[in-house]
C-alpha cells in the first residue's frame, strides 16, 4: 500500500498497461523503469486516455476465486500427467538420446 493517496489530496487513477505501452519509446531506451515512467507521464496528459476503475476489496476477492480454482486444476492435471507417464519415463529418455546420436 502506498503512503500517499486520496487522504493526502491526490487523485488516484489507474491506467491499464496495454494503454500505456504505445507511449513507451522503443529502440535505444528499451523496457526499463525510466522508460515506463516517461510513458506514464506522456499517457496521462492525453485527453483520450481511459482509466481503469479501482476495485473494492470485495471485487478483488470475487476475482480471486476463479484464479485460485484454475491454479488447482492446473496442478491436478500436471500431477495426473506425471503419474500417467511415469512408467514410460525411461523409455522416452531413451528415445531422445537415440535421436541425438
């Protein structure tokens, strides 16, 4: 959490990274903090810049549930695949070494 914000007279507005990226100068400067800061300064001055609404704690919690579930599904699938392929692991290693030689 930042120490400055609405309580100190600042207006908090969020910008989506995909909307700021076109303002980042590529080439010599590349992707670094200074280039990102310059792109943010340039993007915030544009009249057509769209800002992202700030989510409440409840909204963030609701968005977290499907992401956590997706992570569990990915872990379950990976575990199942490892166990399913375990008997064939040595055989598959032999295939890759034979192809190189």
